[in-house]
């Protein structure tokens, strides 16, 4: 059973995708980890398509953009923060943006995506802020697999690498998901499927996050980003992704309509209107 809010969220409810629009506000440029599939010249793969750049907005600019978009797109139901870095690694900007928009539109659904490193610190504040939809990217539950996927993890002023870094990250992701789900948030887990790195391990990830309270997983194809550590690996083909989704569907609901949107996407899924609303200021250089 879904909540009334979830019924209006085009990503969490497949039925809503043709009726309700979402907008991503790119207020979060920094990141606290380095995924080997990421090139920091591009948007965060948490919720975005590599190969496109985004403008970066301040919270006040984001609120102004929201008002412009809402005036043009009355079926806008969701405001999301999905990069271009990590929403929680830019907590002040993320919090302020949500607070400012709530003041002008208290009925808006707020959503954010994160790598989960800072969830133990900020999950209670997210619940207090009224963020009811959270996406966490969890590519593995085994730190040995994580050590192949993550380069560095910057946490509480220290830089961790290898299994040590990945242990901290995976622990925090899991604690955060459990907290959020236990406090009424709807949690979706994104998983980047990388052949021979984590593809064989993904059914275990799906079972674990189900146990923690996630409502859905979104298995996404790995797309090699130029300049990233994994740039030489082959892209994962959709046939393999769909087979894996089908085999995991008995365990947990699978998202099959994700468009891997940009961090500044606007409109119905699949009909991006970001260009109509982009300002020239603060472009992230490719
Ligand atoms: Fe890149 Fe996102 Fe990973 Fe950060 S969490 S390194 S922005 S893919
Ligand atoms: Fe929704 Fe996927 Fe786009 Fe995020 S990337 S807004 S989950 S369709």
C-alpha cells in the first residue's frame, strides 16, 4: 500500500509518472566520497545521467527557480535534491532550500538522494524537516566489494580508503535506512550494477535493504564516465539489468521506469524541460 504523498511522486509510483512533474534543485556541489564510476566533472550518478553539466544554485536562487517553475508547471508535485554532489555533504544548502520552499509551498513533496555516509548525523533532521522520500545508493553490503567500488571516504575530518572506508560507508548507509524507514520515510535504494564487480552480489543487497525497511530498489546500469577510475569498464547492458530486476522482483518491488535524470531535471519523467529554466550563472564546467 502506498501513501497519498507517494501516489503523487513520479519516481516512487509508476502510475504518477505521466501525471506529476518533479524538479531537481542543484544546490549540492560537494561530495564526501569518491565512487570509482564517478567523474566529478559530471553529475552525481545517484540520480543523474553522466555526460551533462548542471548549474549550481544557492538556496535563495533555488527557491526563486522553484517559484518560476511552479508558475509554469502546475502539476509539479516533487522537489528533489540530487546533486551534482551529495545532498547531505552540503547540508546547510539542502536544509535552507527545503525550508525556504516550505515557507512558500507547504504542500510540496520533498525528496533527496544521498550516498548515505552522513545519514546517522542528519536522518533525524530530515524527518523533522518533513522529507518523506529518500533515495540511498547502496552498491554492496560487503566491505570487500565496496573496496573495489569506492576510492576514498572522507568522514569526520579523516580520509579512509579500502575496506576501512567502505566499512564506515556501508555501516552508515544501513543505519540510516533503518532509522528513516522506522520513522515513516519511504526509502528507495539505488544500486549501480557493474559487471563482475557487484552484479553477482546485488540479490544480497536487495534482501538486506528490504530487511532494513526500504520499499523498493532501483537497479541501474553502470555507464562508464570519461575521466573516472572505471572509465575503461564496459557499460552494463539493459538486458542484464532487466533480468536481474526480474529475478529480484519476488524479494522487493523493483523500479523499472527510472530515467537516470540530471541533477537539474524538471518536468515529467522523460520530458526534461530543464533548458527552459536554466540561468547562465554558476555553470559546472565539463
Ligand atoms: Fe560521485 Fe555521487 Fe559517488 Fe559522490 S556519491 S562520488 S557525486 S557518484
Ligand atoms: Fe526519478 Fe530516477 Fe529521475 Fe531520480 S533519476 S528523478 S528516481 S526517474
